[in-house]
C-alpha cells in the first residue's frame, strides 16, 4: 500500500531529525545538523534492505517515490534560500566559500568526465550496455 511508503519516509525523517539534533548538541550547535540529509540516507538504506529481502512491494515503492519527489525539491529550495540569506549577512568570507565550493564541484565533475572518456566506458554506457559488459 502507498501508505506504507509514506510511513517509511516519515519514520526515516523523524529518526534523521532526532539524530541531527543529537549531532548538533554533541558539537555544541543549537541547531539540527544534517537531519534531513541523514533522513534521506536512512530512507535509501531502508529501501535497499527492504528490496534485498523482498519486502518492498510496488505499492510501497510508489508511496516512497511520490513523497521523495515532492519532498526533496521543497527542502532543497528552503535550505538554499536560508543559506543565501545567511551567506549575505555573514560577509565576504561566506560568499567566497560558496563560490569556491561551486568551482571545486565543477572541477571534480570535469575530472570525472575525463576519466570516463579515457576508459572508453562512456560510449557503452550511453548506448545502454548492461553493467556486466562495462567491466
């Protein structure tokens, strides 16, 4: 049933928020540190283990997929808005860190693309070859 997927998502979210609060308290920050990210990792791990054991039925998968599609973009947009406001108030160091992280990500993506082209896996991967043939 779709409601089981929703319940799985809710359980992972609550546990992630709890762990984020505990992590924040441990490092001395009066905030939730990574609770939503922890919740998403818990959800992925739960889905993996449920699929592996044959417990993830298609109806449950639909509930998880629906809320994941609705939930993640909203949370990312809210977090991005808050981060921009804090960065602007934080001064030039925060803005330099933001631009530096974007530049670093672009460089890493470029390196990954070059590595894929060198191995020749790009053509087979884009052609839809099975994973066993790529190795």
